[in-house]
C-alpha cells in the first residue's frame, strides 16, 4: 500500500521573517555631532550679518555687512592679531615638538623607574585651573623679565600644549619599529640623517596630529596670554573678549568666526592624518 507522506509547506518560524528596520545608532550619532558643530557656527553667521535681530524673529528682518567691513578694513586691529596669533602658535609648535619627540620616544619605547610619576607630572598642568597656573607663572616670569613680551607668551603656552604633544608622540613611538633606523646607522648614516630619512617619515602622521593639536590649543589661549602678555601681546582671543564687552553682537560674532575658522581648517587637516596613525595605548611599553 502506497502511503503518502504529507509535507508541510508552511515555512518555519523566522525562516522568512522580515528583517526589523530601525534607526541605527551610528548615523544618528553622526548627525547629532554634526548638528552640534554646525548650529553654533550657523548662529554666529546669522548674527554677524544681522541688523536688528530681536525675539521672536526666526530670521533677521534686515541684513548688513557692516561688521565684516569694520573688521577687515585696512589698518584694522584684526590683521595684527591674526599675525601675532599665528607667529605665537608656530613658535609654540616648534618648541613643543622639540620637547615632545624625544620625550615621547622615551615614554613610548622604554620602561623605567618613575615613569608613572613623569606621566602624572605632565598631566598636572592640565588638571590645575588655568588661572592658578597663570598666577604662579606670572610671579616667576616677572623675575625673569618675560612678562609683556612675545617670548614670554610663547613659553607660557608650552604649559598646556607640551603634555598633549608628548602623549601623542608616546603613542606613536609605542608602535614604532626601530629596526630600519638601526639598519641605517649600521650602513653608516649619522644619527641626524637616520632620523631625517628613516624615523621622521615613519612618525610623520603623528607629528602632524601633534602639531595641529598644539596649534589649536595655543590659538585659543586667553587667560595665560592675558596675564603673561599684559595686554601688550594682542592675539585673536584677547581681541575677541575685548570686543565682546562693547555690546556689538554683529561685530563680536564676525570676530568669533574669524577666530574659529583656522581651527576648523586645522581639524580637517588633522582628521586626514589620524586615520593613518596606528592604534596605540599611551605608554604601552
């Protein structure tokens, strides 16, 4: 007798279940971060171009380029502040990297007694309030005749910038392979030539990131510049705070945009090099 075996054509549970659709956290977070970055800048742009912007207006009723004409006219203090801020920042970058590269190599490649203490001392200036640091350094700089001048401001900017540069370079050197450098020395290259042609190209992305971060931190210094510079060294943050007390919202907003524009460009430069840096744990060795 032939028996027919009945087979079920009903799919098993979950075999053809439709995938659940929902918002993924990645894109949502990216949009939120982008909004936090764009909205303040967009607000400054609107205020810098507005002539009479009052609540509850959503957009200004009248627009004007008055603030930009005032700030960018020939002979404006803004041009001198831009030059001073740039020169201070570049000098700080050179000095900070001169300290950070050898210090980062020591912290990243070697283990020695007191290493944790050295790392803590590097972080100490970042943990203390800037006013306290500035007041303490002001007394020392007065004795050394380093107040109210360009080089005093450069030196005081090293306090908040060197720790960042050292720890970045420490992470870079934690993943650095010294074998090619040793081979170059074995073939007769001097220490300087080996560093220039072998070591520096290998650590270049980290150097660029450290330089950009140092320049950004130096660019935005207000308290240290004010106390040590004594009003004689006028950078963009000093000029911005002085302008903000005048009550001219359009002028303040336009100057704020001029101040942050180089920072945004530097962040774009740094982002291109961060992806080329190997992942590292600071002080891995």
